[in-house]
């Protein structure tokens, strides 16, 4: 009995010792990644040395570490998906993966991970990809320090950078995404974190959330994307410290909220967007400490919104601070700083003594006849805004900030 | 012509009103910057002031100067000189001195507050260019009115009315027509309508820099082309120059037939 135990133990030892390294290079014994994978066992490391490897359709079904040394290039020659992974405890690091196949019927990706757990994808450079990292039905993954660059031209013929579908507990950090359809796309994803990514000049959204609950994204920068960032049909999403910059166009938003429930939006910066935040059918959302500067519309509330609370935000020099085309419902605006506020503070408590009306008559007119936007900042518009301020007729008269701040919140 | 220009210019430079005007802009610039220390915000406020005030001052100055110096002008007309040179000299004299007041009055405080360090330098430059254009345009328009009306009171009345019309009433009519014809495609119309009013035109020119994000909010290919590219800037500047040239040309035409 004792012997048997010892034998088993010994076997264990041996097998762990046998977890070996396989080197791949043009002058090595093993010349292709596929060959290396066929030789590898669970727990092995595959070191890929500098060089160009023209391979695609590489299936990874073992728990291996694939590590690039000196950024080797894996060229898919525009054929199909390059890595297809279906394994637990694996990692892919330090590779330059280029030329993923394009297709209108199949979602080809640089790395496709499906039904996997505990994996790491880091320090990779992906160029000319269709989909970049496509993760489906997986858990506990870390996607870190990757750089994804593509040259998407039209929405139908392009893919997303980091695309997650039916996954949980993922961490997406420090990635750079540009020239894709959506920078990061979440669909049915739970308990995940998106942090410190830079998503810019993508064709559609910098970040796109669909049906993804209990997620968090913070410290990201979204610049100059076709339509900004969209968060739709999700619950318990937390958005903090992000920057939404220069998303210009008629259907472009810093942040689009559609059917969102119980979200926290804090410490974000919205700068020079056509619409800072567009809120549509969203309920129980707290907007706190955000800064809206030089946007066309800082906030556009479209309808069916309840219990949205806007507190301690800075509204700085936006063309239109707020556009509101439904009843006030149970939404509140309180203790914000409005650069347009002209009231006074006689008791010196830092809170203006006269309530502020964020909705101007002009924003009402601009909503009904969009062309009238060319009259922005004209004297006539100032005059009608003023008369509306004195006696509100068209704008909801109970839409007030009762304690507007006198000083900008730092 | 250069001599007349010089005389008019020095005459105005010596006049109290130029100094008042200069001091006003100087004070305005300092107060704006002192109060909020934010160059961006100061520029937005300045925009509102410049597009309303420079036309008003230009108009009043133009009309006033014409009527005040009428006797001197008649004396000059008796000399062997072309009418054109006399009036163009006067016109340029007023416009240049007003523009100088504007540029120096606003330039000095902004310079002292470090406009060159700020990214707003281009916005500010454009603001000054637009202000100068407005001076030239409205002095020319005022001269047109003054030349056509020998009655001083009438001339002043028309001049003020013209300012009121272009600064306020025009936009009102414009907005009403936009709302009435809501059902029709209006993007071409609205761009064209701004071209026919120098105040609107200069506003649009500055908005192109300051509020481009809002202007792009409207769906329309024409808008997108106009506002999204440099096309808008070029066209606006071109039409602005037309707004100077056409009134000046009309002054000359009027002069040929006028019986002094």
C-alpha cells in the first residue's frame, strides 16, 4: 500500500518535472506553432522565438503557455481565425498576430477563446484583425496590455476589438484599441471589469455593452469614436473616472444609456462631445461629480426615465446644458455647478439663493426644429431664453436646481 | 486718398470717442479675465459682446462722422480731387481707427494674461478678425445710409433700425420661418439665411471654432459638409469680404450721381 502511494507520488513528481519547454524557431527542431502544440502536454511552455510564422487555424486544446520572445509575428494571411483555444489554465503572451481573414458570415478572430477558464492574454499586438480577441462562454480571464489596430471601413465588413459573449469574471486592462468596429463589446457578460483602456477612432462605439449586468468600468479614455460609448439593456453597471472626448456627429454620444437600471456614474469627464450623455428609458441612476465641458448638449433626457439623480456635477460652457422632452418625473437636479448660472449668494454658504433652470427655451426649440441650431448664441435667442426664464411657458417649470453651487467642484 | 485717410484717422484718433471706445474694450477685457480667470469662458462672453456691440458702434460712428464732417467734406469737394478718394479715405480712416481700438483694447489684457500660452489663441484671433470685419461692414453700411439721407435725424433713425434689424429682428424672423416651414427640408435655407446677415455670419464663423460639437448634432449632409470641413470657414470668410466690398462699391456708385 505504502509502495503504491510512493509510486503515485513519484509519478506525480515526474509528470510535473516533465512540464517542459518547447522552443519554436525557424532554425529549431520544431519549426511551427502547430507542431509544437501537437508535441506539448498540459502545463508545458511553448517559447516562440523571433521570426514570421505563416500559420492560421491553430487549435489549442491543452493547458499550455504560449510565450513570444522578441515579438514574433504570426501571419494568418487573411484566411481564417488564427488561434482557436478551448482549454483551461492557458496563456498567450507577447505575440504579434496579423492579417485575420474577413468574412460576412463567420466571425474570424485573431484569438478565439471558447468555453475556457483561467486564462491570460497579454502583451500581444494585433494588427489588421477582423475580430481581435473573441471570448465566448468563458470565465476568469485576464486580458491585459494588448494593442489592437485595424483598418475598419464599413460596419458590416468589420469586427470588434475585444468581443465578449456569455462570459463571467473577466478583467480587461490597459489595452489600446483603434480602427475597429466596436473597441470593446460585451454581450451577456457578468461581474467583469474594464479598466485603463484607451479606445479611439473606432467606427462605431468605443465601448458597447449589451445585456451585461454587474460590470464595472473605470479609468478608460474614449476619444473620437464614430458614435461614442453605448451602454444598453444592463443593470448594476458602475462607471467611474472615464473620459469621453470629442465624439462628434448627429448620432454620436459621449455616453448613450438605453434601458439601464441601477447604475452609478461618477467622476467621469465629458468633453467636446455632440451629446455628453443621452439618457433613454433609464432608471435609478446616480450621476455624481462628473464634469461636462464644452459639449453641444451636456445631457439629453429622452424619455421614460425615473429616479435619475444628478448631484455635484460641473456643467461648463456647454452650448445647451440640458435637453428634456418629457415630464420631470422623479428625476432630480441638485447641488450642481452651472457655468451659466447668474444668481447670487447673499448668505455666503456657497449655494446660490436663486434656483437655476437648466432647460432653456432654445433647447426646446432646437429639439423641435433641429436646423435652428445655427442660431445658437445669437442675441435673439438670448432674449427669448431670458423671457422664458422669467416666466416659464414651454419648459417644465418644476425642473429646477434648487441649490446651484457658486464654485466649480474640483 | 492716403492723405485724406491720414487726416480722418488722426482726426478720429484725437477725438474723445475713440479713447472711450478703446478704454471700454480695455476695461471689458481686464474685467472678464480678472473675474473668471478662464480664457475659454472669457472668449464666449466676448463673442456675445462683439457680435452685438461692434456693429452698433460701427454704425453710429459711421453716421455720426459723416454728418459731423459734412462741411469739411464739402470744402474738400471744392478742391480738384476725385470724390472717390475723399470718401474712401474717410471710410478707411474710421474703419481702421475703430478696428485699432478693438484690437488694442482687447489684445492688451489678453496678452497680459498669457493668451499665447493658451490653446485659445486661435479662437481669440478669429474673434478679432471677425470684429474687424464687422467694423468695416457696418461703417460701410452706415455711410451708405448717410449718403442717401441728407436729413440727419432720418439718417440716424435708419442706421439704428438697420442695426436692430440685423442684430435681433432678422434672427427672430429667421427662427419663425424655420418653425413655420418645419415640414420642409430647411438645411440649405438656414445656411443661406445666415449668409445674408453679417452678424449671423460672424457668429457662425466663431461657432465653427467654439461649438462645433453642437453644430454637428443636426443630421444633414449639407450641414455636415459645411460645418465638418474647412468648407464652412472658407465660404464664410469669402461672404464676409463680399459684405465689405458690395457696400463700398455702392458708396462709389452713389457718389457718382450725388449732388452735394
